[in-house]
C-alpha cells in the first residue's frame, strides 16, 4: 500500500514538472501536448486504480470503489481529449465577465459605504478600477490573457512538483 502511495506521488511529480516546464517554456505551442499529457495522466491513474481495485477484489472477494474510480478516470481521460480546447477558450471571457461584475459591485459597495461613513474609500475605488480594467482586458484580449494565465499555471505546477518530492521524502519513513 505504501509502495502504491509512493508510485502515485512519483507519477504526480513527473506529470507536474513536465507539464509546468512545457507551459513556461512554450505556452502557445504546448497546448496540444498538455492536453495529451493531462489525458495520459488521468488514463494512467485510472489503470493504476483498476489494478489496485482488482488486487483488492482478489484478496477480499469484494468489489470496491477503486474499480469504479478507475473506469471513471478512463472515461474522463477520453473526454479531456475532446472538450479541453473548447473549455480553455471559454476561460478568459468568463473570467473577464466575473472580474467586471465584481469590480462594478465593489465600486457600488464602496460608494454605498461612503454614504454611511463619511470617508472616501480611495483604495476601494482603485481596487474596483483594477478589477474592471482586468475584466475588460480578459474580455477584449483573450489570447494574451490565456497565455499569461497559462504561464502562471505552469509556474504553479513546477512549484507543486517540488512539494510532491518534499512530501515523498517526509513520508518515506
């Protein structure tokens, strides 16, 4: 069981590090490769889960959740191949709309607060303006914002990969 746990950690480490480096180095060219990597990762996870479930079933004779999770992961891996590009293109406009609405609400709330408390909330107005500007930029410049978000995501994945290694060393004993 501990060996399987370590195997999953190493699988996550390799996936996170490879994906993060690809995204940071070549964000525009790596999208298809990342989709295949994500799908492959989910498929490998599903296969490992099926193997675990089958071995538990052989030992205990009972069907367990690992088998269902394995089949579910294989199904998700296939779905990722077909819908990932569509979903990725929707992220910036949807995020832009959310930021724009939040910026307008923040401005309105700050203005209402000003009526109750006789202080001008300049920092809240500035924050509202930044949210509105970011929302408009996400809506009007989706390709540039996708690349920016994508690179931030890649850096996050590299950091997570190193956390996986640190955790695997901590839990080795």
